[in-house]
C-alpha cells in the first residue's frame, strides 16, 4: 500500500487488455475454486465450522486489548521480546534495529502480507539490509521487481515461460534452464538452501498468535517458512494486532477452515507453531512486532470492523468475478479483491483506495465462501456511504453523479415529479429510438453503457399508464 | 397464505414501470391467474436501491419512509424484481439503524417479511407449479445474484419454467456467476462490466437458447442490450413474460 494507486477503473482497463493475464487468472481461479468447492463439500458441518470461526474472530477482536496484553505476557514469559508498532515507520525501524543488533546485513523472509503492507523490504534496503523472499512466488516477484497480485498465489499473473526467463537471468547456474516446473523449483531450491543455512535473521508474518500460550502459528505449503523460522539465530515476526486468538483450542477450528478455503486442501503441508525460545532448539532470540497501522481506527467503525476478522485465505478473490478478470494489481493495494476493497481503504482511514468499495457488483459470491462469514457486500455498501459523506473518491460537491443522485432523489419523492420524469424520458429518448432501442453511442454517463450495449428506450405507455387505462375500463 | 383472494399490492419498481411495462402486465396476469386480488398503489415510485447501493444513504432514506407509507398496510407486496425485494428486506433495516430511527426500524422489520419476489411468491407461498403457460422455445435461465444469494429464492423460477408447455429448458454454464451489471457498476467500471458481460453472453450463446430469462429486468437490460448490440438473435426476457405466455 505504499505507492499512490491509480483509479481502479483505469488500472482495470489496462489489465483487462492483457490476454496472458486474463488466461492465467481464469485458469488459476477456476482450478482453485473447484478444489475448494470439493473439499468444502466433504464436510457436512461446514456451516457450523464457519459460524465457530466467525465467533472466535469476533470475540478476539471485541476484546483485542485484553488478548494483546495476554499475548505480550505469555510471549515474554517464554523468552520472547514483544514490540508495539503504531505504524509502518515504527515497525520497520524496530525490525531494522533488531537485524542490526544481531550483526546481520541480510534477512530471509517467510511470505508475509503484513511486511508487504509496511514496505519492509524497501525500508530495510535503506538501512543497508538485504531481504530475500523465500516463498517461490514471492521470490519470482522479487526478482522481477514486481508486486504480488494475489494474497495466496502472488505470482498468479505469470506463466512458467516468463519464470524460466527470469531465473535464467538472475539465479546462479540457471543458464539453459527449461520451463518444466520441477526444473524451475529445483533450481530455486538450490539457490535458497544456501541462503537458509547462512542467514542470521529470519522474518515472518503470522497466521495466528495464541494469547493464552504465546504460541505463534504460520501455515504454508513449501517448507521454506519452517526453514526461516528454525534455522537463523534470530527470528522476527511482524503481525497485525487482529491476528491474535484467545485460546490454543481456537486453532482447531481455524486450521480446518483456512486450508480448505485457501488452497482447497484438507490440510496444508506445513503448519509451524512456536512458543518463545528454547535452548538448543530453533532460534536463540525471538521478537514479536505487534503492528497497528490503522487497525485501531478500523475498530471504531461498528460495521467496517468485521474486515479485521479476515484470516487471509483468499477464497473471496478466487470467486470474485471482478478479481478474476482484472487481477490483483488493478486494486493498487497490498490486499486486493473483495477483502482488499473493504480492508485497504479502511487501513488508511479512507484517505487512500477510496474508490475500491465500488470495484464490485455486490454479487455476494465473496460472502458465500468467506470462512469467517464476513458480510463483504454490506461492508462495501457501508464504505461507499462513508466515502460519499466525506466527499472522497471524486464525490465532492461539484461531482455530476452526486448532483444527479440528489436530483433523482427529489424526483422519486412525489408521484407527480416521477410521472413527469417518465414523460420527459420518453420524449427525450424518442428522436434516438429505433425499434424500441437506442443503438448509437451516447456521451456522458451513458458512454460506457452504450459502448457495448444497446439501450432500452421507454415504450409509448408506462406500466402505470396501462394500469390507469385498465382501471377506467379501457384496457385488457 | 392461501391461493384464494389473497390481496396483493404490486410493487412494480421504477425500472419496470418506465422501461418494461410488459413485465408488469405479465405479473398482473400471473397473480390474477393464481386467484389474487391485485392492487397497484400509484403513489409508489422507487425503493431507493440505486441510491443506497451507490453510497447515497441520505437520499435513500426518504424513499424508504415513502415505501413504508405506500405499502405499510398491504397484506402481501409482490414485485417482479429480486434485487428491489432484497433491498427492502435486507437493506431497509440497515438504513433505518444507521439513521437511528427506531420507529422506522420497527416498521421495515414488520413489512419486510410480507414483501415477496414474484416467482417465490407463486411457487413457495401460493404453491403454484403449473401456471398454464405455453412457450415453445429453447430457454436458459440466469439466476440474478440478489435473487439467488441475498434473497435465496432457490429454484422457484426453474420449477415454474419446468411446468411451461413446449419449453425446452437448457442449463446455463457457470450460471451463478454475476453478469456484470451491478447497478452503477456498469457505468462506473464500464470495462470490467463489459468483460463480465462478454463471458456471460458467451455462456448464453453456447447453450443454443433463443431466450435468456431472469427474475430481474436490471440484469436483463444489461444482457439484452449486449445481445441486441451483437445482433445475436437471442432475446432477453423476464421470467414473468414467459410464464404469462399462452
């Protein structure tokens, strides 16, 4: 969320014209949607699980202050160090300080959205510290100087030919590399292994952190995460404050919901849990950075705060008909898709990404699959109202849309005005109408509509006129 | 509710009233055919869905109050639009709560359960399966999102369509995917809307149907406008018009 985003409609227009992107997205989202549907259908208690997940997150967020203090206490008791960061700047400075103190100039990273959100890699670079992404897709993006386009599958926009070309350019010993996926992963593995064994500091995010025990949990598919959290001497975890859950038992529910919703697996390949530090086993130093970065402000919105229940499964992206066509970059935020459209603007107090709540048809597919039952469409509508009320995203006083909405609102307030407007619409459309349709391209707000569709013209008799005639005994 | 002399107030919707009167006429004929006494409160205008969904809650609120005034006393309110019914049932309580208007909240919560989408009213409330229609054409059905997910009308339209004589009902691939209309979305995000329309129309054309139908003319205006622009030879029709065909 670091660079100023282009308006969504404009960025989407460009993405829609990218045939490679469209094909990749369609294939990937279709596959993952089908996998998810199949493993969810196996569970006849899925709805009960979702409801349990919703309750856990709602309770965690409702008493967030208490759970975070508990977490600080339990992590500290088990030998970890807890840091509080109000914003990206504080979090980045904290991590840089820890790396410096450890005498390192390189860190290896587990895939993490929180560190993307705060722009950690760039901030570390300014301190002369190199951050290496070890998740395969994140590594691909890093080599290409590209941003993630999906929460879970960050290089979903690239195909293997492109990846092979990247590896040939950047990875040692990759000259003459083909595009066979097993060849590609083998060369990345050889490259990463050496770094796992030499790095002094590992950096991760967190899927969950348990307040009662001080246990941090990371869920992943490749095993790179476990390398990062166990091999280096120092481990730093950056987590958004909403990731805390009260009890260890809560993971029982969450670890069933998350893999089925995200990768469409019954269980993900690697689930790492660690509690503080232990001599001779894993890192000797553990730091937990608790990141606010706008989250406390989100809590103040009674409707919008449910966005903080998100467990980053990305099921909503995979079913979203808008995301499936535009991909993640068009959203211009760390969090794309339906969840991004409600989370990204709220994390900046609606100062940035204010047009994202409109990047949805409100079709409701996201709500249907959300494992913690976040009512995304209702929050989208709620945020649209907040943005309009603040005059954001082009909805200032002089906005033509705002003025026509106000005018229409007045028309709908009396029968007389409404009927007059119906007549005016019929007369206005008449010169343009042919066979009941307006076929030509119109300017202004109807430009987009008439570019690809004919427009239905008002017929000679409205329904109410027909009804009145029938009542008088003149009609059918 | 029983089929004999149920008094139904028709909530036509501003869009149908102005642009699709034939859907309204079909709705009246279906309801009367099912034994209902239909009235049309002429003071009705718009439910406020466009305002509410586009961020103009303040402008929508007087329309919510107006709707309650016009329809508050009705035994049953029936509308041939899933999304407008979803607006009344789902969004009115949110709007009343946001406005902090307890009286309005009570009113809309009392009224909501008496407001029905047409096919759901016919199939589930009145228990009608065969409306006596004849429509000898190949037809595919698009389940509009608000009717499907917000309202949960399920297969009510399909059950009614299966009872139509001569009708060859073909399944629409990826039927539950949104068509890309989305109200002002079609205007504010025209390119994404067009991309979704293209995919939906491809699915429609692949079925070989002559007609694509739905329980909502807003989506059909978008689908029909695209079909007509492409000179596809496929028509978009409201389910009610098929069910009223003789």
